[in-house]
């Protein structure tokens, strides 16, 4: 008799998904399971979880074809809302030294520029969604990614990243932001970059007015 022992180690309980460290065919793997939201109607909830599971797997593979580093997708079980991904060793950008974060922000800008240039918005650009492995930067977490060419949507990605720098990395926000913009501009070009930045300012203005009211 053959018996299989599958070891799962919970490494993160997220709002949307739980993340486990496990193996897939002998390879170190990350298992992402989208959880049931009790407040949502069950049929609707199943549909949302199926959609996001499939979308994440598709987007990860598509983005890879642009030459951006993402984990390999080992296996998708849409009925169980599960994705097995290649385990990417290294450090989250969030946990790097300030000096390193400033430097890596240019690479983040290039990666986001490449996504946008190919009509993909990431939807959750944070320093916890990038892993640095020696010299290589990998982008994770495509559950909220969308296909869109719109400047307004691309600006939302930039705006979110700026907010993350402002809250999680406040002492280096200016240097990190200009490093990011420099990388972004190298990929999308100066004119597109200015248009997106101007849209980011618009969003910020609207935010301020909304706070006043
Ligand atoms: N392929 C991977 N390799 C290594 N660590 C990963 C991988 N995928 C996710 N993680 C770890 O799990 C965390 C959460 O995963 P993520 O896909 O971003 O889900 P969430 O939607 O909860 O943010 C990441 O910040 C990272 O620490
Ligand atoms: Mg994440």
C-alpha cells in the first residue's frame, strides 16, 4: 500500500485567501486557497472565487510571456478554488533595507510599466507583492488584475503604490517614488508617464475634496 503524506504549513491567513507552504510533485510550492465569505450568497460566492482563481492563474501565465518574472503555475483546481504556485525564495521588498527599497523601486516601476504597456492593470501593487531573489525581482498576486488600456486604471495602480510608500515606507517615500517613476517612464515613455502622473494628481485632488465634505 502506498501512503501519501502531504505537509501543509499555513504561512498567511489573508482576507481573501489562505496561503500554505507545501509541495507539488516533489517541488516546493505555495498553495493559495480562496476562502468562503459567509456574508455572500453561496452561489455568488462560489462564482466569484472560481472567477478570481481562474483569472489569477491566467494572468500569471500571460504576464510571464511579457518577460516579467512571476511564479510558475503548477496546478489549478477551480472546483476547490486552489492554485499551486512555484515557491519563490527570497525576501519581500517590504522587508528590505531602505537603501535597497529605493533601488528596487526602479525595477518595480519597470515591471508595472511593462504590465501597463501590455494592457494589464495589477490591482494590488504593494511591497508585499514583490519578492527579491538575489538579483531577480518577481511579482505576485494577480487576483485583482484586469485587462485595461485606460490611463485612469493605470493611474489607480500608481496611486495605490504611492499610498503604500506613504504608509509603510514614509521615511523614504520621496526617493522611492522618484526611483519608481524613473523605471516606469523608461518603459512607457515620457509622454505616457506624464499623462498617468497627471491622472494620479486628479485622483488625489478628488480624494482631498471628498475628505473635506
Ligand atoms: N509563489 C510564492 N513564493 C513565495 N512566497 C509567496 C508566493 N506566493 C505568495 N507568497 C507569500 O504569501 C503572501 C501572500 O500571497 P499573495 O498571493 O500576495 O496573497 P494575498 O492576496 O493574501 O496578498 C506573499 O506576500 C508572500 O509572502
Ligand atoms: Mg498579496
